[in-house]
C-alpha cells in the first residue's frame, strides 16, 4: 500500500462523482428528504427524536453499500479495474481509496441530515454532536467495505443490488430497532451479537442519549474492526474482470 497512490485513487473517484450528479444527489440529498418526510409522517416530536439516531445509523450504511457495490462492479465490467490493476496500484490502495472518497461523501451526507434535523425539524439532542458523527462515519465505511466485498461475487449491477436485502435486512431486524436484543430468542440474540450493525445502532443510541460514555467506544471499535475485516476480505476476493 502506498499513501500517494491511495490518495490519487480517492481523487479519481471524487472526480467521477462530481460528474455524476444523480449519484451525488442520492448520496447527499435523499437521506435528508426522507428524514423530512418521516418528521411529517410521524407528527410527534418525541417519536421523531427516538427514530432519528436509528436513521442516522442506517442511511450511511445503506447508501454507501449500494453505491460502492455498483460502482466497483461497473469499473470491473468496463475494463477500468483491469487497467488499473496492471499499474502499480495495489488492491488495498484501491479499496482504501474508495473508503476515503465515500467516507468524505458520508461526512457531507451526515452533516446535511444533522443540520436539517437539529434546526428545521427540532431534533433534541441530549449530548454533543460529534459522537453521532463518529458512529455515522464508521457505519458508512462499514457499508463501503461490505459493498466492495459483495461486488466481488456479482456479475451484473442487478446482482449487486440483490445483495442489499441479504446484507441489510437481517441486521435491521436483529439490530434492536424493533425488538430489544435482550428480549429476543436465544438463537436470534446470538446472531445479533455477531452482526456489526447491532453495535452501530447501540452506539448511536448511546451517543444521542449520553455522548461518548458507557459502552460507546466498545461498540465503535467493533464497527471499525468489522470494516477493516471486510476491507481485507475484499482485497483477497477482488477480481480484475467479470467472467
């Protein structure tokens, strides 16, 4: 891995995103619009305050997973990845470059959502803002890493999209959003303990209620470790071309 090559890869991806306005709009604006819609659908400030931390956790993961898996597959099917891999670019350089570029987009996304939620929508936060940003960015990097990993097993963009419910739904259902994890059946609780989204949701709830206290840093470490593991697995399974 070479830092200069990693930085050049991140700049190349950001340049591509700058010319793809639809993708930028989906990444930056759609979560904010959904948050505004949710506010008016719920119509209750207390319920909105309870749901906002969860959505701040889910949005970065979902959007980054979808965009990264499709973008990586597109580069492979078009032959761009094969040409890049013939250069001094290493696999980790490519994957970390993606992580840096989409991490920056995640920061923009989270900033917009938080700014609108805290001002226009009246989201009441009982702690500093920065722990929420830390968790959201960590979850965005996790989504990016898992998107890179899953793209290795897809041959078409449609197949890449099909991985989204496979990866997303179990983590949403077992992450403690609808039912507290300690009230689940023993088998489901064991599965929940192995899913990184469970720790991201718990960390976001802790960040919104009390800031960086309690088990916050443990949960953040689990999310970060899962992202690193997914990146390493992505580097091991990355292919130059789609058969």
